[in-house]
């Protein structure tokens, strides 16, 4: 026995020494052949002792990057990645067969972007055209064991809007993983699991244990759930069904059930902040949960599975030790049906929800709905509850509420804002002597009284009536009350009175919502009386809206801006149809705003779902920094839209574009001392601006730029957080060319020849184009044209002209006379078409026309006119590039430039411009004429669009 043990130990030491080169070399070759992502590691080991008794190749500090387009992002980082080697094949066949995988202390980052591109496609299978080698030479994988220890893994799928974040994951999988069909035995533990869909968390910091047997068909990529037992915190779940991976998504039919469990087990899956409450509360009763997800998911075909769920609670009992009366007879039967995961088809059937708190304290609800935009509703809610008794029965620690709540509401019919339908309804909700206090603030909100009545007799908006009389409360010694009477929601007849002082900062502290910083005061004294149509039809004399609303130091956010607006002071006066801004000062980052004017349609805006605010203002500002408004910039706003949030994750180094509100129709007379955009300063901006349906227009607007005055008409519209488009017509007098070349990026890109030009020019130009994800112009998208007047300039050592001069022996081309010359150009698809212009070079009269590109390609025709008056001349062709021009004297045959191809829907350059193949003069002339015609038409269209607005 001793000899045997010694021999085994000797072999365990000697084998890694005998075969390290074979193993390391073959594993390295295998990785290079089959991994598309970049692989890096610090050190390798060959040993029996790390994962005894397996012989393993271990890699320390393993790092694997993702597949395209995520080559720079980490897919997997681990302290150790080890593969087990089949000892028999190694010793007798000199072959490396991998049958085990171990990964320890790892971080996994699995990501699918909004386009459906995934970072995990790093394994590349390269089937050989040769017959299969039956001898089994080389390195291969035939897995029997996968063991993952202490993993933190995040799965983010922006296409499906899914987030899974697992911390402390330990996984063991056994089975013939290399077989076409095999059973995988899984043992899984997760310390903390988060799961969200559409940014709604359905699991937060849950523990999970899974004991699974899954039959896997690798040919069809199908997973059949045979034995699948999960435990989420204390809640057991059993799964059956299958999952098939398809080319464009997946197909699944998964059923889950948690039967004959207790209410306490069910409560264990609640968010963590509620679990401490459950520990000190007596909870009894039974519950069942059923869940089914069935169907196909394909982002390309817009297919999604159907979700069904049912929750049953029976004979529930909840009581705190201090409660005089427990919550008894808690029963619930809730059914949810979500076809195609489409909330517009959501069906909720709450067949029963009820409990009682002793005599005269009971609550019952039956609610059935189907649809969302057009919702079928059948509801019966009735209850009379002493809130203090309910609070004590539940044993709530962080909140204390009191008051007598009485409600009785019945509704049956269809709710649709578009069709102006409302269920037949009769009901009320009364709260008397309400009182609310939390641990976050020492003083309560008290004397809360609400009497609300709702009635609808025929199922239309016309018969709908809502009364709120009164709604009042006291906070910090300040009483606040609101009375409202609303009738006929087809054409709302309203009578609303509101009065009081609300300290928003202290109200915020009552609820202690983390992640927000709210402060300030709202003071209201309003009386609003009228009918919705009085404003829309111009019957302003029938309106009786009056009063004042004052805001001080209020923080406001919008989901499309990275930072918060701070309203330092806002005095609003209501006067019939108008809401006047008599005094309004606000800041946004470094920018400041002062507004005076009015809004129309404010009542309709709050009544209608798609209401639009109309208004007219004078806007004054000392400084506006446009960069701060770009959607993907960093800021304090944590409530961004999901589109902005995903765009930021997928483009972390991008600024995005400025997003314009879609529900504004406002004109602004602007007077801004300084506007700054990406380092470019515009001073004394004055003119007419307007915001309409998500577009910004500038008309008859002027500003100073690099010492010159520019007049501009323009339009701007965002398309997404990453793209935007614009039209602009501009005129500039007395423009310093050298200063423009040094200070304006667009001048350097569009007019590279300006580097060799000194003096003053004037510009009259029209352009349209797109902005990219950093709000930089996409040059192949530019279309338009105009005239540049060289009023007083010097052109020295321009390479193209110097090359012409060298070839004809005229050094004067190094310093031509171009004063007063007009150069007309047209731009389309990254090409600049130059109309014929003439200038002086000593006694010569050269003229130039042709095509150049933003990337420097040249295809120009030069005619050198000689005395008398340039009537006699000879042709020259200039090709090559701006830096390396090629000259052909006595030639009219150039080499055309094929224009770029740009897709405006995708905001993407499909093809760069390039040299054309050799063609006849006639073919070249036709192509050039067609390109110029398209460019001129684009310029005319820009002018037409701007004039129409």
C-alpha cells in the first residue's frame, strides 16, 4: 500500500514535468483557433493539486474580451481558470482532451445591445472541409464537469430590456456535456440576485438555490427541464418545460409552481426593506403561485412570449404583538395574463382581495381589467378601515398613520382616452382626521381630510363627474386645501380652488426618498373656473381663472436632460386663458435663464393626455452652455428615460445630442449675451426662436462670431439620443479667414485650402445634414451650397496653384490676385462641386471649375487665359489630392470622383467617395452634371423648407 501511494504521488509530480510543453502548446493553439475575443493571462500551471485528483492546466489572472463590436469590454475576468485533462489520452495517445472546467473568483459581464448584438460570441467553430479525423488527434473538448466558484455575473439585454445581476454565484454542472444529447445535473447557489424587466425590479437581493436536471440537445440547442427545484429565499419553486435557442431569438414553454407554501414563505421574496418587518410579525396562512411563459422571442420579427401568473392566498393572519386586533381572513386570488409581453393587452383578474380587523373594520375588492389603452373594467371595492388599527396589526416600524377610511366604488365598462369612454361608475372615498408620520422627520402631516366622489351614468366622458370637496391637510403649521368640481370630461367644466403654503423640502424629508435633493416652497392662491372649450374656441370672456402661484428654490428634472433645473424664483399669475410668467429666474448647470411672457392652454395641457403648451416669451440670459444639454452628458438626474440610459451604457464616451420636448409650441424673443458650443463662442445672440413639436427654429437671428456678425435661419431636430438633423441658411460679412481656420473645426474640415488664405471674405451659404453621437457634423450627410466672396484676400503657396505655376513656368501662381472673386459651390455626398470662376495671375486669366472632396481628392479643370482679355487659352487638368496634386497640361481628360453613399435612416456612411474608373469624356461629363444637379436641388430644398416655417 505504501509503495502504491508513493508511486501515485511520484506520478502526480512527474507527469506535469513530462508534458508541460505538449499541454501548454496545444491549449494555446486551441484558444487562438477558437476564440474571437482577446485573451490575456499572467501565469499558467500544470498540477494535480489545485483540483485534486484531476490533472488541470490553470491560468492565473485570466481576462477575456468580448466579441465584435465589444472588443474593448471585459467578458470574463477570473483569478483562476482551469481545464481538466484526460490522463489516459495524455499518457497513451499524447493528446490533450479537456473534460473539466473550473473558474474561481470571477466577474462575468454578458451584454446584448439595443441592436441585438451580443458580446459573448467569442467561440468560433471552424469546420474543416477535409474528412473527419477519426483518430482524434489534437486538442478537443469533451466536458463532464463545470465548476464555477464565487462568481459575480451581470446579464444586461437592452433589446429585451432585461437585467440579471447575480453575486456570490456557485455552480456545479455534471454530465456528458460533449454529447449531442445529454442530461446536465446542476447545483446552483446565489447569495444575492436582482432581476428587472423594463427597469421594474421583480427580485431584489434574493438568495437562490437550484437543484436541476436539464436535458440538452446541442444539435437543436434545446433545453428540456426535467427536474428543476428552486428556492428563492424561503419560497420553493418547481419548473418544467423547455427552451430552444433560435437564430433570431428563442422559443420556450416554461411552467413554474410554488404549491402548498405559507404566506411567510411568499413574503420572503419581497424587497429586503420589508423582511425585517416580517421577522417580528406573526404571519400565518397558505399560498400558491403559478407561472407560465410560453412562445417565441424575436426582436427582428417583433415576437414575444405570453406570460400567465396566478397568486392564491388563503386564511391569512397577520398580527403584531402590540396590536389590539389582528388582521384576519386575508384572502386573495390574483390572475395576470400578458400576451406577447404587451402591456396594451394586459389582463388582470383580482377575483378576491379581502381582510377584516374586527367589527366594522373590513375591506373587500374584486377587480377585472383587460387592455391598457382601451381597458375593459369591472370593479367592486368596498371597505371601512381604521388606519391606526391596520397600522398596529401590521406592526409597521418606519411609518405611523391614522384616520378613518371609508370607500365604496363600483365600475363597469370601457376606459379609453382616445374614444372618450369611461366605465359606468358610482363611488366615493372618504378619509377623516388623517395623520401621517415617518421616522425620517419629527413632525407629522396631520388633519388630512379627503371627500372624493365619482359618478358616470352612461359610459362616456360626457357624464363623468369628479368632486374633491374638501381635500386639506396641515403641515408645519401651514394649512393647505383644495376644492375641485369637474364635470363632462368631453369638454371639461371645471371649478377649482387651491390655497396654502407647501414646504417641498420638508415634505420630501417625511418620505426620505434616496437619490433626490428637493427643497423649496410652493405658495398657491388660485381660483380656476371655466370650460375646456372656452380657451380653444377663443371665448376668453367666459373664463374666470385668477390667482397666483409662487415657486422658490424648486428643483425640476426631465427624463431627457442630464442635469436638474433650479427655479430660483417663479411668480405665475393666472388671468383667464393665460398663465403669465411675471418673474422667472432659473439655472441649469452653468446656464441661466430669465423668462417673461405667458403660456396658453395650461388647463387643457393637464386635462388632455396629448396636450400641447403654447406660449410667447422674452428670454434673457447671460450665458448658455449647449454642451450641458446633450443627453448623454454626466449629471445629477437619476430619472433618465430608458432610451437615454441604454444609449449611455452602449456609448460611454459619447455626449449624445440635445433632445427637444415634443409637447411645446412656444416662441421666444431671445437676447443672450454668450452662447458656447463645444468651445465655439457666439456673442450677443438676438432674434426669434421657436420650439414646435420637437424642433427648434431660429429666424432672423444674429450673433457675433470670431469678430464678425452672422445672420442665420436654422432648424434642429433630434432623432434619438444619439442622432439629430439640421438645416441652416447663413450670411457672414467680413469674415477673417485665418481666425476662422484656427478657431472653427468645421472650417478646417470643409475648407482645407483656407490654411493658405489670409484676409476678409463674405459667405452666403445653405446646408443641411446630420449630427453624430457627439453632436459633430457628419460630413458625408451635408447637402447644400452657396457663394464665398473673396473680398480682400491673399492666397500664398496653395499647393494646387503652385503646381500649376511650376508646370507652366509662372511663379506668380504662388501669389495670385483673387480679390473680389465669387466662388460658388454645391455640396452633396461628401463632394464639393465648384462652379467656374476666374481670377488674375499677372497678365494671365486662369479659370477653375470641377470637383473636390472633403477627403482631399481633386478633379479640377483649369483654363489659362492669355491676352487679349483671356480669349485665347489652353486647358489643364488637376487630379491627385490637395497635398499631392497631379498636373496635365493641354488636357481636358480628368479622372472623376465617385460620390459617397450615406443612409439618412441609419445615420451611417455606406460607402466612402473614391476615384472613378477610367471613362470616356462623355460619361464623365454626364456623371458630373448629374452630381451637380442633385447638389443644386438640395440647396433649393433647404431654402424652401426654411421659408415655409
